[in-house]
């Protein structure tokens, strides 16, 4: 397992990930034009793309699933947008601590999601975190209320608010709801 860190300040840019072979891009007919597509790589993995990539034609970029990236922020003024999301041809992701441009993000239609960290701005650090990790990659998001629905099969609209019953006033749980709602209190 390895962690990718910023070469400038040492900020952790990823969770512990293991190196795998870069898979081929999915066929365009499998990807959806109107919904968010799945990431190219499985969680907790990364690959090295030896082919030249982006406007800079940089070879050897580290390809990660966007969910495995930490300690970064998107610079909106530098984002190139395709149909409706970042296309990933230029650097638009910066280190949260030092502000160095370190990566590009791809999340457009007909393309699998990916974040590419540039080799000149990133340092790989070996870590012994394999024994402590659970087999469930979703433990990182275990505090979410609901699992994410498969947006490619259903017309899903996110819930605007999370129901919080502990914040509901206790008087609304009684049988006198109508009486409490329509009281004739004088205005304050």
C-alpha cells in the first residue's frame, strides 16, 4: 500500500492505495450521457498511465478514483468544462495546504471518472496499512445516511434535507398537533 503526498508540502493527497494495471476505458455505449458515470478504477487502487496525457502531454500520471483523493480543492477558474463537468485536459486541482496545482479531474459525459496526479508534483510513500483496512471499501463513507442509488437506472433526485427526528419538538408528537398548530396567540 502507498500514500501519495504533495511534493511541495508533504500533505497527504490520497488514502492508502495499491498499484494495479490501468484498465481500458469502458466502451462509450456503456457510459451514460445524462448521469454521473462510475470511476475508472476500483476504490483503494491507483494506476500509472505511461501515455502522454493532457494539454501538457505529461507521461506517467497517477490515475485514481476521485473518491480516494484527499487534501485537495478544485480551482474553478482553471476548470475546462465539457458537456456538463470537468474534462480533465488541464491541471485544475490544487493541494489544499500549499496551493500547488497537482492534478486534473475528469467527470464528463461518456467518460469514466478519474483524477490524475502529475508525477512532478507528487511523492509516493509506502505505508503498512493493509492489515488495518477492512474488506469493505465503503467504510470510509459509513457515516452517510443512505447508500447512493444507481443513478444510471432510475430518475433519482437527491433528498434536500436529512430527516433529523432528534431535532423535532416533542409537542408535535402528541395527539394535539392541530391544536398546537392553530393557536390564537397574539403576535409578539
